């Protein structure tokens, strides 16, 4: 995650509005953490943290409009608990975007879960995953893990919340599969990791929704990772996701491919990060593609970053009177068309030099340009937006306390060290911690 | 977020509002206040929310429900063999044709009375204006209790939509979106791949300007509503479908369904094209050669798509379905005394939220009464049976 944490354990959780609803919906996640925490005892390690980002966004919008609005994005409380030296672990994250960014956050190019040009809120229980690693030893220096819960399918690259920019990339729904009921088996030998997972294909329709349990197992994915050293990670994934956009299961199946190279290593007196990925999503007559390259250099208080992306986007009908929403559930398999988005984004984060009462802060500014063109169908970007080039400016202030965020979706043998842990095998670490 | 199918007061208020809102773009036409009687919902047949209900047809007291991945469902709505009635539809059987995605159907009676098939349209993924997918499936209905798929027709690079069958000449006309219009020979026994049954196919607007929604045979011409290029008149001459008239006549909106009766054609509009919303019913007068000439149009604010246009067998009533918006639902028009200027009889609201409404509707005369059979969209998909006898003009 982008915050500047120190990965310490034992930070406090956050208070939140709507406590009754929070308790009801988040009970399983909190219970998992509480069970894991128990009274902390020797061998158990706990990392808790919170963060939120206040953002003012000014962006070009449909109809030739320019919209300015403020939102609190990514208000999350998260925790990781490990014991038996990391062989048993639980990751959990609660996300309050359903309260703080109802109607979504202005984000030209973003789409999914019935939203267009607004990023949809994530579900309240974003992740709660239990992982067992090497509970029984295998010969030949082979390590294994089994993870289950609600979280990420083993597919593609990191969640955008774990990456530099505030504005999510257009390819988010091509390159990550999240908030599903998943079971993931991972095997690692040396620098090679192979994961296979099964899950429910349906993506959420609302922020307070759980996966449709009856669809568990109707979709699968597999991911291979190679980590030859020096912070390089090569990744290739396949997935078959049944009817992601129709919860009842009537929609087309997505056949997905993602390959990437990720580099994270010290350079000079700072830390360098880069990611390049290619994604493909095939749904019968449609094939969507995306190419993305992003980078960040973190040195002292300064964190400049940039992203270049070319990605296809499906265009649904919008609902009556709201150019930012499409009907959910959909009524058929038709699209208005497919658009191609070319985006260039540059940003800078400036952290406070010292934490104040345990609270870390980072000021963020970023600018994004997008050029949009029709690739097929009748959707006419010029008519819809009143322009074919859209600008977005985000000014944000990130506040965080406690541990840094773990690298979501990398469970068991696919993960790195737990925040605050040195070299733990079983829990994922946070980039830049 | 329950479905609101209002009581009498709500109906009256909604009808008044809709009547006040409806206005004619072309020559003068007038909406009238609804009669004091009621349009009554007499049955609701829930359909699994599996994209739910898309279309339905009624013939001889049997209703064929096109229920997407639930398949083709056959209900007794007055035939009596299963004790069904419009007020109490009784399911007889069903079949999920290959690939599901059951969108539309036609119950075909061979003229010699020897065979009865259902032609089923599969609506696969597609991008409006450029691509589509889905086949025609043929279901043998010689035993209504055990329908079975026996044949299919596939066109590379295109998918089917609505049908019309010239039963006397045993020709199936199928709208085929970017594939245009297809004419198939459906005589004799149908089995296996019907690729050899293709008589002719035509893209009325040409490649890149063709996306045909619906077809209808009338007075020897095949009328085709093309989403991008408007209303066309075609003829099957010498074994070839050829353009006879019309076309490129609705540039400002996307065209949807059509109905032809009384020397007029009626077409709906769809979605949003530029700044124009698909909330228009267009009325076309057919000239002496049968070519359509725009005659009038009715704009109804409050929804974005006229998703279906159907007429009654006697040519006196027209019904359209409104989809996506707070004024979604059914709109009933009188075609008498002037079919060139339909008069709104009643708006029947079906609005669960701003996202849905009615996807398709048809009119059926059963037991001396007239009913509208309507496909209600998700999230609460169902076939609605609405008794409209009281407003029959």
C-alpha cells in the first residue's frame, strides 16, 4: 500500500459510523480476527491498521459537464494474525466505501458492477481469508498452502488499493477477481509458485452483499509466479469466470488471461516499483484487451508515480436519468459497444516526516488524461461525453495508523512476509513497508 | 424495492399523467382521458431471475414463455387441457434449447396440419450495430408434454432476433441483427442443421449499416425494423430477398420493434442515440406500393426504450412496452377510427425501479376477452397477464 507505515503490530482498530450494521455485516471477519488474536500469546503475531483517503476530484463527465466532488475513499480497517510461525494465518479487511462513497467516486474510465465513470464502492467485508501453510511437510523442499474465505481468486495482478494511484485503472475488472468466496491451493518450490482456486463467478451488485454461496465452485483460476530474485516477479494467469455480471448466472462466461512482470527493489537511497501487464477477457463475440505500465519511486517523503494504459471497456445502456449507472441485474447480453481508453496518469505523494500520535499522513496530487474512442458498436464517445478527451484531477490526503496493508490476494506460499514480520513464509507483506 | 403495479387510483393518476405527457411530433393527434373502468392484472407467472422473461406468444390458448436460461415454457392459459386459464396459467412442459438464452418463439402450424414446431430464437452476446450471436432452434411439439429440439440454424458472424412465419408458404423470416433478414424454408420435416434450408438473406442497409430487430409479413411484403437504418420494405422475389422501399429513414434514433396493420406500420425506438431518447412510437403510412412514409409520431417522456410494438388480431388495438425509466410499463392505443393517429387508451405502470419495466408484450384473445401478456424485467421477472377487455376500442 502507498501509506508510509512501519509495520508495527498491535495498532487499534477504527471506530465507524453505522455501528449496528457494521457489526452485523462484519461479524464473521471480526470473529476471525478475534479468534486468531485471543489473548496474544507467545508465537502469535498480530498486525492491525486503518486508513482513509479524503479526495477532492475534478473531472470531465458525460454531457460535456465538469464535476467537482469530495469523497472519503478506501476507508478500511484491516488485520493479519499469524501463529505457529506463520503456518496458520488470517487476513481480514473491512471497507466502509459503501457509506462514504455511495453512488461511487468520480473516476472517468472506471467501470463495473453497474457503474460507469465512477468507481463502485467495495463490499463491506472486502477480505477475510484463513490460510494454512505447510501443516504437513512435503518432500523435496516443496511448500504448500490452502486458503479459504472471502477474498481474491488467484488471478492477475495486485488490487489497485495496493498500488500507487488513486484513480483505479480501466482494466481493474480484467486483471483482478475479488470479493469472491474462494478456496485456493498453492504450491511453491524454490522461486516457482503455482496456485489454483475455485470460487463463485458473481461479482457484487451492492456494497453490503456477500458472495452467492450457491455459486461457489462454478468458476476457477490458476496463477503461476516466478520470483528469480532481485525483487522481480513474473506472473501468468488463466481464469474461467461464469456470468460475473449477472448474479443469477445467466450472463456469458469470461475467459481471462493475464501476464505481468513486477519489479520492486531498492534503487539508490529509495525504493523503485514497476509493473507491466497484459490482459485479455473473452466473452463469446467480445474480446477485450488491456496493456498497462506503471511505476513509482519512493524516496524519503517523496513518492512520484505514473501510469500508462490502453484498455477496452464494454459500454452498457445507462439507466434513465443517470449517465453513471447501468441496469443491474441486466436484462440481456447486449452491449452498446466497446470503447478503447488510452490513459496517462502522473502523481506525487508527499508524506509527513513523522507520525503524529501514531497517525501517518500523506498529501497526494495526481492528474490523468484519457482519450476514448469507439472500437465497435454504436456507442459514440463524442456524443456521450461531449468530447473524446477527459481530464481528471485528484487531490487527496491519506491518513493511516497501525500496520501497513498486506498485499491482498497473495495467500500462503504466494505471499511475502507479514507486515512487521521478518521473513515470515505464510503471510503477505506490504510493498514499501 | 417492490414492484409497483398500482391500484385504481394510482393507475388513474398515472394514466392521466402519461396522457398529458404524451405528445405528437408530427400531425395532430390527441390523447384522451382513460375510461372509468379498470385494466386488471389477473395473473403473474414468476420466472427464475436467470435473466428472466423475455417474450411470450399465445396461440389457441397456449402461451409459450421465452424464459432465457430457463428455456421455452409452455403454459395452458385457456386451452383447457391442463385446466389452465388466463387467471390461472398452468405449466404443461418446457425445454431448454441448446445454449439457452431463449429470447423469442413462434409456434408454427404446417398448413397441411401434419407438423407443429416451435421456432426459438437464441439471443447471444452482441454489440449493437456491429456484432451478434445466437441460433434458431427448432423444437418438435408433436407431443406438447415432451418438447424436444430437433434442428437448428446457424449463421456465421450474426445472431437471430425476432421472427415472422409465412405459414401458408412455409417460410420463416428471421431478423438477424447485423446479418440482416434471413428467409428459411421450413416445409416438411425439420431435423439437424438447417443450413441447406436457407432461401435468401439480405442486409437492407448494407454491411455496417444493418442491425435488424424485427420482421413482419404484410400484404406480400416483409417489413424489417433496423436499429440503425430504420424501417425497410423487402420482398422475396424469385427466391431472393430484395429491398423494395423504405430505409435510412430514422437517423435520429435507434429503431426497435414493428407492427403493420390497416395500411400503416408502427415502429418503436430504443436507447439513446446522440441526445435523443428511444421513447417514440413512429407511425408510417404505406403508399400504394407498400413503401413506408413517416406519418406521425408519439413521444412519451419517462422511459428510454419502446421495446415492443404489437397489434390485436382485429387491428383495433395497439400496445407498446416501455422499458427503463419511471414511466415504464404498458401503453395501450386505439387504432380506431384513425389508425394513422393512435389514441392512448391507458398507461399501465410496471416499474420496480428506474432500471426496468416491460421487455415484450403481446395481445391475446381468449374466451371472448382480450389480454396483454407481458414480460416483466428483472429483478422480479415474470409473465404478467393483464385483462384489457374493458378498454377494447
